[in-house]
C-alpha cells in the first residue's frame, strides 16, 4: 500500500522570514530538504510546504510568478480537529504577521453546515483557510 503525500510549492520573497512565520505556527523545518533556495516545512506526516525563493521557483515554469499580495490564485484549506485548533492556528498566524480576511457571507454559509473556519493571508500573500467541521459518522 502506498502512502500519499502532498507537497505545496510556494514562492516566497524572503526565505528566512517565511520559515520563521511557519515555525511560529508550530510547524517544523525538515533540514534534510532545506538550503539557501528552499525550505521544507512539515505540517504533518502527509503534508509539506516547500518554500522556494522566487528566483528558484521561477525555474519550475516558464510562466510568470503570480503576485499573490495583489491577487488570489489559490486558497489552502486545512481541516483541523476542533474549532479551538482553528482559532489557535489563526491567532498564531496573526501574531507572526499574517492578516485575517473576514467574509461574513462565507461565515454564514459555514455556520449553516456546522463548520467553523477562519481565513488568514501569510506575509507572501498565500491564503490559508483552517476549518473544523463535525462530520456525521466520523
């Protein structure tokens, strides 16, 4: 049986700042896959972020890198074990320099299905949406 993992490659303007931001969330740096161009951030056993300097990231594609501070290109939703975990993670992100994005319409939709979520944008403009939902039968 194979184990699936996800690696999210994110371009960052300042590798050290980005590493510090994600470490402030309680996520760990895997030094075996970290150098001056990239840092591997371990979210859990199956999810890693690859923080890549913009110059290094640009070698992965001929397309220009998006300005994620000006436009959204993706939203990274992360299911957590409780509403408290959502708040703890988001509060840690805010304390580390993220900004919170509040959308009252989205909050109302989430409340209708028993979901608790918050949204924060990291210093490089990447949007994170930690959430908790009590899944029936889970």
